C-alpha cells in the first residue's frame, strides 16, 4: 500500500485540494466510538503474546449490547489455534435473494517492543492531533469502524435491502500463521458469502500542509512469495580451495537474478491507474508509460520508467534477495549456501511459473530453487465494476471535493487475496488519509490522524448504507 501511496503522491503533489477539516471538539458519537476503539487497540493481538480471540469476544460484546442476537454472532477458532480466532457478524437485509456485502478487517498486529517505542505501544495515546499505538491504523482503525457502524445501524433501526456481514480475522500480518480469512474461505464459505467485500487498502495521502493530495481505491494486489536458493557441497579444508564452491555458485545465481527483468504487464487496474496519472509524471516518464502501454516490449521506454522504484513495483513481477546463510566455519569450504528471494508476483502468474523462470535464469543445476510456504493462490484482480467503484468515488467527491481519485494495485498483500479467488471480489476502500512516511505502520510509533480516523468512520458509515441498498 505504501509504495502506491508514495507513487501517487509524487504524481499528484501539485493537485489542489481543500483543507482537511474537522470539528475542534469531538461529537458525542465520536466520543462513544473512541471508547470502543481504545478497547480494541489496547487488547494485545500480537502473535507472540496476544489474543485475537479475546479481541473478537470483546467486539462481539458491543454488538450484543446493541441488540444483535447470538444467532447472528459467530466466534470461530481452530482447535490448535485457540488465541487466533475471529468474529463473523450478520446484519440481515430485507431481500433474502440479494447477495450480501462483506466488511473485512484483521485484528492481529505486528510485534512491538516497549523499549523501542517512545510511548507504550499497547496504550492508546492522543497527542499532536494523532492517535499512537500499535494497530491504531493497521488494521484496528477499520475493524473498530466496522463494529461501530453496525452498532449505529442497529441503534437507528436501519433496514438495508442487502444483508451486511462483518468478518474480523487473525493472521494477516504473519506469513505461515493461522489465517482467519483463509480459514473462513475454505471452511465457512457460506458464512461469509457475499457479492463483494470491502477491506483495508487504498486510502489517501496528506501533503505537508495537512491537505489531502489524493484518495485511492485498491483493486487487486500482487502475490507475495518467498523462494529458497540452496547449494550443497562436500566442502573440505580451506587450504585446498576448489572451483566447485557452494558460495560462488550461490553468488553467481544471485547476480543472474539481479540482472533479469520480468516482462512488463498491465491489467485493467494498472492501465486505469497510469491512464489517470501519466500526464502528471515528468514528461519523459509520462511519454514512456504511454509507450509501454502501447508496446510492453519497448525496451527504451522501460529503461526510463524503471528508474522510479514506485512505478517499477507495479509494472511486472519483481524478485529481490533478502536473506543469506552460508558456510559453517572460517577455515572450511562451505558445505551449504542458502538465500531467500522475495518475489512480488504480478496477478495471474503462479508461484510455480516464477520458480521455473528463476531456475532458467540461474541456469546452474547445482542451485536448487524451491518454493517456501505459499500464502495464497494467485488470482486476477477484481473487476473495475462501476456499481461498486461508482458509489465509493461519488461519496468521496462529496466529502472531499476537488481531491483526485485513483484506482491502485498494491505491491503488498492483504487478506483480500484469500477472498477474491473464491468468488468474493475484495476492494480496498477506507477513506483514510495518511502521511507520506507511512505513519509508522509496521514500524515504530505507529500513528493515525484523529481527523483522518473520524473522517474514515463517517465515510464508511455512509458508504455501507449505500451498498446495503444496492439493487440487483
């Protein structure tokens, strides 16, 4: 997400936009929401020491207090992952034949060490117009907004045409961990069945002056996949060096991967994105992007745009070395040399296709290329459906007039990657605006603008009412 934010912000930095306004004093409904948000943020949901199940139970308690019957609330856990559970809530619609709309968010957060943070990462602190704590943005902002939205609907007696569903899951932040979205898609598909889902992703960028620069909707994402390169060798004494050296084989393989460029690809989302933004690029890059869309094999155009790492991140599959492990003693020939290659795979390409490509590029039978754990299967991005994107963009234009709107493909990964392949196209729509530095998400002193959070809450509350009453 943040690669796309940086790119789009650079393209649209000169766009005019109104100030990001918000009442100085919070409204009474915002005060009530803040208490729910605080409870969720201060519930530790790290994989090492926390409990998503506890967080799910606490959120279910809010819905039950608002009048949700037990029959519409499902706390789910896997027997061997008792602390990594989640919640599915159902808000019934008036038309049983109309497919539901799913609200998705994850409860788990990235690890955070108190000694590294300026403030306690598991205490919600409001300072300088920001909320600080682990998860205040990723993804407890959206998770708390979804719960609060359903509470408000229940209190108001809102009766949508379509059923609205909420899935709060665990495991999004850790590859290889139990993943609630994957579990639901494979084992409880009927429980979350929906025409489409709204998830984290997209979002917007604030300029240095606090004004919105753009607002994006995420339509698709790359597949994150790790590969292991491994060379084994009998080794021997370092005083008797041999040309057949495991480290050298691995080094040559890494250089070969460094020099390889995967073919340029476009899909509907990236074509739409570059069509909307090409004119805002420097003249040479804008012309090169247009040339590449006309001919993806244009080497001269490619050389120009690949100098921009943000553009490069969404033009094709990218692979990069991230870890090395070789040798066993300073005075011995290496018996083993390993490296991890992290690839961000363009939608529609399989992990095995990339493995075969890496094997061909390396062209050394002594280097074994294997696939590490697979997070999810590849799939095409969701369609640019005007019935879904249209209402979101119309409402955004009303709430933030003059702010440019773009459709983006993430170079990262969300739990939408588990739902889109099973027939629930998932879109990143948040109405949240962040700073260009990423607001400390996944890093130190994570924060979110108080104004942005409350604006996102209002946006999603209104948007889900619109979606709840969609025809068809």
